C-alpha cells in the first residue's frame, strides 16, 4: 500500500476552531466486534468534510458515537469545545441517518414540529420553522401526510429537513443521497452547499465518490475502524500518484489488494447487467 | 429558499419533556379505539357479566354487594394493564423503527425522556380509569370513600406499571415478548390478587401465598380508596406498592441513564 497523505485524522497545522474533535475513540460491540479502534479525527469549523469507506468500515458507528446513539468503549469526543453527549453538544448537531427513521404516527408537519420541541423550541418558533423547511424541501403538498405514506424521495427530504430544523452548527449526513434520483440528488447538493456557505459545518458520509469530490473540502478514508488517509481530493490523488479518487479509495480501504481495473470489474459484476453505473450503485469499494 | 445560518440557542430545560409527553398523548388519542375504547368495553363487560348479572346469586363480600366489591379491582386492573401495554409498545416500536434516535440525540436528559414516556401511559390510564369510574359507580352504586388514598394508589399504580412497560419495551426482542409478560405474568397475578374475591376468604395456605403476590397490594390499595376498607391495612398496601414503584422506576431510569439495551 502506498503511503497515505495523512495517516491520522488529526490535523497538525493551523489554529482554526474545531467543530468536532475525536480522540482515541474505541467501540467494541457486545458480540466482540471491534468497530472503531483508537480513532482520532478533528474537523475544522466551517468545513465540508467527507468520510468515505466501505460497508462495515465504522462510518455509522462513528456518527452514532458523536450523536449520543451508541455507548463508547473508550475515547473522548467534543463538539465545538463541548463534551460529546452533553446537552450543549447535542443541541449543536443535526443528523440525517442513512435509514429513514421517521415517527410513523406523525405527519410531515408534526414530524418537524415535534423535533423542534425536542430541541427546546417553543410552539410558535417550531411551527414557523417547520413551515419554512416544508417549503425549502418542497414538501408542501405532503404537509399533512404521515411518514409511512411518503415515497422514498419524500422521506429523504423530510429526514434532511428534520436534521436542519433546529439550525445546528454541525450537520451530519449519513448517505443522504442513497437511493434518490439524479434530480433530487442535485437539488439536495445545492441546498447542502448553500447551507455550508452560511457557515454550517458538514460531515458527509457517502458511497458516491464523485459526490464527495464535488462537495467536500477534505476527505477522510476510513477502513477497519481507523482513519487511513485524509486530505483534499486533489491532495489525496497527488499523494498516491493517481488520477482518480476511486483509485485512492481502492488502494487505501482495500489495502492495495485491488487495482482500479479489478475493482471496476468487481463492481460491474455486483451491479448486474451491462450499463450499470458502478458509482451510482454505491459499490465503489 | 436559502438556508438560514446556524444559531446557538440554549434549549429550554422543560420543553423537550413537554413535547415528548405531548407526542405520547398524541399517539394515545390517535389510536383511541385501540388504546381507550377497547379496554373500557372489556372492563365494563366484566362488571356487567360478573357483577350486575351474577351479583344477585353471590353473597356479599366483606359487607359489600358483589357488583360493588369487584369494581375497584377491575378499574385497577384496566389502569395497570393500559399503563404497561402503552409504554411497552410505544418504546418497542420507537426502538424497532429507530425513530427513538430522534429522542436520544436531542438535548433531553435521561429523566426527561423517562418521565415523558411515563406520562403517555399515565394519561391513557387516567382516561380509562375516569371513564370506567364514571360509568361503573352510578351503575353499581360503588362509593368513593377515600379520594386521597385512591389518588395516591392510582398514581403509584400507573407509575409502577408504566415503568414496567418501559423496561419490557427496552428489553423486548419482538412484539410477542410484551404480550407474553402481560398474558403470562401480569394478568394472572392480578386475577389471583383478589379482583373477584376476598383473599381473606381463602383458607391457609392460599391466603398467605396470596400475600406474596405484589399485585394483591395494588388491588387492595385501590379498593381501599373506593370502598374505605380492604383485606390489609392501607399503609401496608400503599407501602408495598410504593416500594415496587421505586424499584421499577429506578430500573427504568438506569436503562435510560446508561443507554443499556437502548444504544448498542
């Protein structure tokens, strides 16, 4: 395996304020699976940060640890200087999880209204904000429809609207465009970009390498519960002396065992018959 | 529409609890046929069939007509079961569909989440208890002798069974687990706790064995509140129910505080 650009998630230069700081994070599940091992990562405030890795690499576990959704086995997390899991830290995070986990008893409007309430908003503020998000995510026609009756794309919009409703400083998007059509994907990209321009720090996990390359200032590659490389997309390509992020991905997370040609061949095989887009299939690892 | 910049606002400490309570009540009212109407009808049928229809052929129990004697126990049973089943199902569903994550990641403390869920089951139980009392008392002529003792007994009953529902909802691996606990543990213990008979009429050793049944004290505490008399002292029945409530609430709070079984 080639030497990665940065073999740790910690940055050494600059005094930029840190949005998310993770030190020595370890998570071992009850069945003995070691999902994260002594992981270190710092994400500067205001950055658009991508986290790439294959299934089982530890991305969702890392996000769960930051969002108070898993119990840590070891390590420390802080969010804008506040201890991870504290009320102040939780208030500053908005998360859109990979699987649509929407309350089946609530309509679109109620989902947003109650979320605002859980985050400490009063009724008028939560209601006003819910209506804003309904318009922003083009959910007006479905305002009074319960979550189980929404299409997949609409549920994805609602998840994002819910994550952003309380105007968090750190937004975590776990595969936000998985399974959505191209039009909606670009629409979501536009919104997330403008959110970032307003000063929100974004942590994005995705299987779509072109998505990470197009959106993210910096990318970290995670494999086997460790950060194995970290840099800008260009920096990663230069460090590995390759032309594409896919090749970096294959050399790092696959431990250099798979070449790009082999990887693409494998992807094409997984994706089924001819014409399948290997990247869109989300099997780029 | 352009997004707004992020803001830092200190969340109001009580609002999360208030909204979670409201959400739980919203669910109860949305499913009112299942959550309220069905248990009211089934309890009323017990009162009508066992009390009003058969009451004349059964001698008085502890100085009360049979249809009067069974009313407090049936109300206690309906309230306890509804607090339990409400909380076990709402927690299990939230875990299963993973929308519990929206609660766990929100800036709410463990006790606020705990109290919010207890409140949902409590509201459902209180509605059922109030409707049953409003129908059964005029129908049977049952008195309301000790309203303060009754209020305390009801508070402890709905809190303890609400906490038990939370615990089972957190541990449950399937819907079957919850109905198993209700059908195999709670229901038999309530029936054997003297809902339909006075335990003092049982011969030895059944009377003593019945005193080992914790649900016996729930029935007796509520019965004292309505009738002003019971098989055991109200201090003993309320004391036992208070200890049970404390233990179950502490257990549920431990689960919320540590994330045990709630978070991997």
